[in-house]
């Protein structure tokens, strides 16, 4: 697998994480509107189940393919893909913080 293909693959995986995080954030932000008030043990149970599901999905997107490559003998490619995944994820995170900083007056309550 060449370096350009690894870079594009890692970008797709990292964008997948970003889209998933946006979807979960939307769900959490609008949960009461969508489901109403949740009382008792169900609220914490649902949040912990969502946490477990999120860890599995994000873990698969970031670590799944690199682990597969390493296990199948392509150690160098697997490590490169993991590093590219983490690099793209860091870039996307920095861009998210920068976007928030630019548009913060619209979202921050004083």
C-alpha cells in the first residue's frame, strides 16, 4: 500500500469519527426533545450503553485497520496508518476548536 493511499484512508477513517461524534453530540444535545424526560435508572443506563458503543465504533475506525495490517505482517504499513489516523484526528480536533473560538459568541451564554 503506498503512502498516498494510507493518507486518504486515514482521512476517511478520521472523518468517520468526526461525523460519528457530531451525531452523538446532536443526540445528547437534543435527547430531551427527542425522548422526553428520562427518570430512574434508564438515563444512566442508556448513556453508559452509548459510551460502550462509541468506544467500539471509534476504536474500530482508528485502530481496526492498523491492527489488521500489523497482525497480517504489514507492521510498517499498520503503524503508518495509525499515525496518519491520529494526525488527521488531531487536525480535525484543532479545526473544531478553532471554529468554536471563531463562532463562540453565538454559542456561549453569559
